[in-house]
C-alpha cells in the first residue's frame, strides 16, 4: 500500500508543466500567434482562429486596417512594436478593449465569436485603443485627457482614412458631446471623474482645442500636429509625463498656447462652452437622425480642414 506523498506531488507538477508547454506549442501550431507588419510596425497577434465563425482572416484585416488608420493620423504608428491579444466571447460585435504600455505596447480586445465583417469594418474600439498608445501616461486625475483624445481622434482618424463619413462623426459629437458638459456640483475636468465628463468632456476639450488651433494658425495647424509632436517627443503611453509637459509640447509644435490656456480654464471650474453656437459656426446643422454640412458657415473651412487627410 502506498500513500501519495511529496515525491508523487512533485511528479504531478512536473507533468503539468510539460503538459502546459506542449499545449502552448500546439496553440502556436494551430495559429494562435502570428506576426504581421503594418508599415514599419511589427504587430504580434495572439488569436485562436478556430474560435471565430468567420475564421482569423477578417480579424487580421481589421487589426491591419485599424493600425493603418491610426498611423495615418499620427504620421506613423505610435509605437514600433505591438501585441494584440484577441479574446473570444459569446455573441457578435466588438465588446471592448484595453491598452497597456509596460514593458511593451499591448492591447487586449474582446470579440464576439460570431462577429461579422461589417461589424469589424465599422468598429471604433480598436482605433480608440491604438490612439491611447500615442499619449504619455499623465495619471488618473487626467484620465479625461487620454479618454477624450482617444474618443475624439477615433472619429477624425477614421474620416481621414475613408473608414467613416464626416457627417456621421459630427452627428455623433452633436448627440453625445452635450453629455460632457458640467452638471451641478461639477468641479472641473481634473476633479470630476464621471463617465460622461471623462469621455465626452475630454472629447469636448479636444474639439475646442482643434478649432482654436486651426483658427489661430489659419488652418496651417490643428490638434493633429500638436499630437504628432507629443508622441514624437515622448514615445507615447510608456512615458510618464506631467500633463503640463504634454500640453506645452503640443502648443510649441503649433505656435499657440491653446492647450495650456484651455486646461487652465477647464481643469478645476465647471465651464460650459456654447456648443450650439460652435456647431452653427462650423456649419453643422441637425437634420433628421444625421446632420447637414454647410460650406457657407463662418468656420466651415476649419471644419473641412480638421477632417482632411494630411
Ligand atoms: Zn479608452
């Protein structure tokens, strides 16, 4: 008669390790990890192709397309190497994502097993996550800046790449941005961490900045140029920068003090900009469930310049 003791437990553990290692090898053989390059960026994709009804190809195209959209907006992709891990869940559609930068850029994205090509084509999640890679980490108090930028850049970048219509983006901003306005008791962007203020209050900051930089530079520069300088000088999300340094770097690149001034006004006071007046000046008029764009409005040239690919 023998009793299970330490020696056999060790044996079981060793067997488990061999089993796990074998599983990982088989996973690789089954196509769970593959590398692609998008422009000069190496993208490692961790994906169980067999878990998705449409297989892995549409998902790989989606990752490639999203990376190209973001590279187009920033002039080049924010980082040189990226790993995208795709996790299968029940259902359709793109369910959500998360970005990390330490030690290397890494995006985890959750996808329905029955996701369709049309859903992947109109997805905003992955472009949003990739946009996060371009901004240094400025700390939790300024989550509104990183979420606002990712929200705002997603729309503009996709229009510039021909992946979304300009009217669709303005219609969404017209519908959603008022949610980012301060409510009673608000203490400014740095001190009011509700979902609406973080995402749409942050996106409103970006739109106001974009319009102001365009106006002041007579459409020579926009927020896009400021953001390109910020990612170039910082290296993006892996860097820890104070928000003041981020904004100063952007302002220097475009020759204004727009970002610093706007931050000083909005960081700890509940400022309510006249969004209706801004849409009117930009030539964006609500029409049925979408918008009509007017080229005779005073700031129509700014509106067009924001959405023009460069
Ligand atoms: Zn985000």
